């Protein structure tokens, strides 16, 4: 997912997210996860938590480091995503194409 900062400069949101997530997870290990589905590519869709019970999915979405994909979440994270968007957190600082839309465009 390529995103743009408000100043118009592109940035590597994947790298930014990886760095932030590493710090978040390091604060309370080990993590645990529970599979809730598989996507159409066979990848596991899961809910994840730190050892202290903090929900990793919520943390990522609330900070704009991830997007809620309603196809799998059924809107479970809509509130967190709306707050991140309103506050222009993470990818919401600029313009981007949702990963599922980018994949669809590439396949056409």
C-alpha cells in the first residue's frame, strides 16, 4: 500500500508499520492469535493479542497502520478505522489505494 504524506512526499508505510509494530509487540511478549478465516489466497486471517491482553488488530487500525477489510471483519474494526481516518493517523495522512483495490486493478 503506497501512501502519501500531506506534504505530497511518498513514504514506505509498510516499513513505518513494521517499525511501530515491533516496538508495540516488544512491550509485552509473547503474542497469541486465533484464526478466524482464510482469505481467497489461503492466507490466515486472525485476531492477535499481546501477553498483556492488548489487541494487536485494534492497535494497528487505531494508529492507521492497517485497514479494516469488511469482507473478513464484517465491520468489527469500523470504529477504530473511522477514528484513525478522522485524526489522519498513519496512512490516513494522505491518499492511497486500498490493497484489495490495487490487486484488482493489477489483475485486469
